[in-house]
């Protein structure tokens, strides 16, 4: 008998994106990860949206690795947390918006835009969400961000 994680992995492995198999790993019980290039992100999310046991998009998180910006899309599918991981260069902090596929992503994408400067292309409404409307102080979760009059954040 196969586990739910293995079944989900097998369902996703049936698909190829741009002629290549998906890079899928099972890290531990109820955790599956898919690594995708940002150019294939939307295609992979469209596949996930067709999963019959998809419950919802739990959240989108992002972080500054020091070299790239990493974006993690967390989906709940039949009790399994499926995380789709992609990166974008700091010099070109863009990804395709998934709002047209998963409408619940709208606020999460606004948040990563606001605090990390990641621009979801074709997002319908990128107004500020967390920071004040008149904010001009950069992106506070980037490692090179300096508060007014302060030092850059420590590299971690």
C-alpha cells in the first residue's frame, strides 16, 4: 500500500512541464515539495489546481536567501502540505501571478510584493497591504534593507 504522499507524488509525476519531469521530493510525513523554475510556476499551479482533493492554498511565503528571492506556495491536498518552491534573482524579482488560477492568492502576493519587492506579473491589484501607503523605505525583509539611519540587516 502506498502512502498519501507517494500517491500525490505519482499523480504529479505523470505530468511533464516543458518536456521535463517535475522535481518532487517527500521530506517527511505529510510534506511534499516541488521545485520549479519560475518560468514553469504557473503551469505547475494549474496542475495542482486540478488535483481532485485540493483543499486550499494555505499561504505564500518568501525569503531573501542573500543571492536570490525564494517563494514558497503552500497547498493543502488531502491532509498533505504540498509546497511549490521557486526562486527569482534579486535583479529581476518577478514571478507570474497565480491569482487567476487560485483567487485566494491575491493578498499573499500583495504581501510578498510589499515587504520583499517580488512583483507578481499581471496581478490585478498591487496596492500596499502591510506597509503604509506613502512608504518609500525599501523592502524590510530583504537582507540588504537598512532602516532609516540604521545598519543593514545581518546576513543569516
